[in-house]
C-alpha cells in the first residue's frame, strides 16, 4: 500500500490552524466521511497496555444537548452550534483492574495473546498497576489513570480534524457529577463500567478567534540531556 507522506509544513499548519473555537457556524455540517476519519483516529490511538479504556458518545440529539447545556458552563456556545459533539468516557476499575473480564477479553480476543500466556500477562498487569505505577489504591486512582489514556484519542481527534480543515474545542467546563447522573439516567454508562472524562466539539468556526495564540518559546519547555 502506498503511503501518503505529509509534509512537515502541513503538520505545523494544522497545529497553527487549530484553535479552541467557542462558537461554530450552525449551517455548516461535517461530512460523514470526514467525521468517520476523526473517529477512526480515536479508535486507532494507542493506550497503556493496549487496554483501550474508553468509549465515545456522539451527541447529535438536540434535546439531549439542551440537557447537557444546563450542566456544562464551558459548552454554552458549542452545544447549540457544533456539527458534532462528543463525550469521552473512561472505563472504571470494574474494567481496568488487571483481573477483570474486560482485561481478559482485551488480552485474548482483541490484542490476540495466546490463551496459555494469559496468567503470565495478568501477573504482568498486576505488577504494573500495583507496584510500577502505584495506581491500584482505590477506584479514583484507577479512573484517573484511565482518564489520562482518554486524552490520547482526545488530542488525536482534534489534530486530525485540523488536518481536514475542521475546527474543534476541548471542553472540561462541566459539572462532572451532574453529567455523570444524566448519563446514568440515560443508561449510557454500562452499569458503572464507564465515567465521564471530557468533551469535545467539532464544526466550522463562525468567526476568527478574537485573541492571538500564546505559547512559550521552545527553549522554555524543552531541555536536552546529552
């Protein structure tokens, strides 16, 4: 298969194009083909130990968006105008603990490890969670770990959108407990196996960003150890 080589400047242009757009043009919709590429970028994203501890809810129902708007101060301009609105969910300890059925299925049926290796793999996962990363303390530490993984597809979706000339905005401005309750009431959290991590809106900007982008110089954030 011939691979397209993306030029360096095309990559930098996409990152410079991407801004946190606050309001989208509601008359402009992302094509199904383009949005499927954005979702595919999420699906193909890497995750710690290959657990893929995430799920993506694409919220297109306007009534549901109105309910979200009431409990998401940071999405007031996005929910009424975005072409596509995504809630990113993280898997809870019910799925991410080393000896869960989810991990077993992921190891054997998704990643494809041989069945005779599973006990060894499970011990390796236990060592990683319990001693290397020290995350097997409680439900919250495990959820925080899964939440960190969700930010990989989170970022990849926005980068791919920018490469396609599509705008986006990452959103953390919401009342987590209230959003969690809403999703539970709608039976979207798989009986406690999922929890809200972040939100992201996609569309086409209604106006150019009001303020210039601010970033530190490279020398202020990178230190080479030679």
